[in-house]
């Protein structure tokens, strides 16, 4: 009996050891992975600046897939999703509607295991680039997913502007408290005379009531008609090229949403077929570019290839409430038997901006009112100390 128990104990120990060894060994096996590179150091990437005096260019990103041995995963399909940073209720960004939303969602084949695109980052914070890689040929490799963080720091000028505004409001409050406190004397134990306290309370109440009235009216108006963030919704001009074109034996059609809303994805589709056989065309390069027409800056660009059905689909968000143009240039692949002169298709769309949420405006109101109130109290306190010294 003792020998049997001893054998069972030894067997259990061996089994546990094998399981632990297997788990550790499996965790140490190299896995497929993706790597992200940018045309500039990530630490130097800054969000879009609406009032910038110099030309702003989107960041160029390259996503590469590698197998367990470090070799590129060829003949792969990529699915990329770019998620904006989460909401920051206490320290809002320039485009609070964009916070916590999806900026980009597209699929593309990658024969050399590499995808390149350009993206303008609208706000500060940590973005999440979710990458899914699957084989074009079944069982060529195991599909996998990976999330890559992209940290974008705020423009230093934003902090400078806020500091200047805060100092100005503080000085205004300080001067007001100094002037008011010099005219009336406070009773022992009072921070300020009763008339001054009543005056300050009345001013604050009136200011809060007025701003609440304005903000609530703006919120109610927005429920009936979306308001632009920086300018009214503009009618999109005609595109520079048609959205459908037959050229040099190719039929190319660009379709998608004709209007968009900040905070929501707009969908687009490109279809390429042979003009004679009506068969899908895949041996071409499609160069997508989305341009904000008011100032001419690029929000998104991507050089890709159609899938096996001759189509390319993508979704993207337009974070600026101004007309945009989406254009696609079709060019032949260098080693393809199909050679032709590059040509373009394009379409324009209107983009509606969205006013900041009510809670964001109220938070800013609290900050500004608080700074002025602190200045008033400091001015009254300094004046009170001055009076006691005399």
C-alpha cells in the first residue's frame, strides 16, 4: 500500500513538472509580431494645430509583420484600426468629440508584409493602433493580433496660452479685490465687509447664470441642428476629378458617404474592373489621399492594392468641420504586364462639426471663475493686511 501511494505521489509530481515545463517552454517560443516605425521620433509628434502659421504634415507610419524567426510575413492581409485617446473630462483637448472614438479602420493586402499610411493626429494622448494579420493562403501562418500604442504630446504653445490667460484672470481678480477692499473696512474675523461679500456673490451668480443660459441654449440648438466647431458647415465644392472613370482598359469607381459628422466614421469603397472582361483588377497601386479643402492639409493617405475582388474598403473620421476631398490615383505596379498612364478619381464631401459637450463648457467655466475668485480673495486679503499695518 505504501509503495502504491509513493508511486502515485511520484507520478503526480512528474505530471505537474511536465505541465509547468510545457507552459514555460511554450511562453518562451518566439511569436509572430508587428513593428511600427514613423518618419519622425514619436516624442516629437504633435497634434493638429488649427492656428498654426507653418504647414502641418501628417505622420508617416509603417507597420511591418514578422514571423517567429524575424522574417517578414509575406502574402498577408492587414486589418488596422486607429483608436483616439480616451476621454479627459477634467483637461479636455481641442476636439473633445474625437476623444474615445475610432479614427481609422481599413483592410488591405500586403504582399511583402508591410503597410504604409499617413495620419494627422488631432489631439494629445495615447492612441491605440490595433493590427490584425491573417494569411492570404489558408494555414500559411497562424493569424495574430497586436495593439501598438502611439503617444502624442500636447503642443507647448497650448500650455503657454493657458498660463497667460490664467495669469491675466488672476491679476484681474487681484486688482478688483484690492480696489474693493480698500474702500471698505472689514469687521474683526471677516475676510471682507458684508457689502463686498454680497457684491462678489451677486457678480458670480449673475456670471454663472448668464453662461449657463448661453450654454444650455447652445446645447438645445445643437439637438435640432449640429453646430460647427470653428465655422459653419460649408457646401463641398465639386471634385477635381470624376468619381467614376473608364481609362486605358480599366473601370474605376469611387463610392462612399457624401457627408460626414465629426466623431463618426465615414465609409468609402474603390472598385476596379477590366473594361472588356469585367473581371476584378488587382495588379495596380491605389494611392488614397484625403485633403481638407479649406486649408489644403492632408488628414490621411495610403498606398495600397485592391483585394482579390478588385476592391478596397476603408473607414475614416474627419475631425475638422470643413469640406474634404477624397481622391485615389491608380498607377500600374512596376513589374505588372498591365502598364498605363496614371489617372485619378475623386469625390468631395461635407463635414459637420459638433459643438463641445455641455459638461466640457461647464468645466471650463468653473476653471475661469475659480481663478478670478482666487484673485479677488487674494486682493482683499492683501488689502486687509495693509490696513492692519497702518
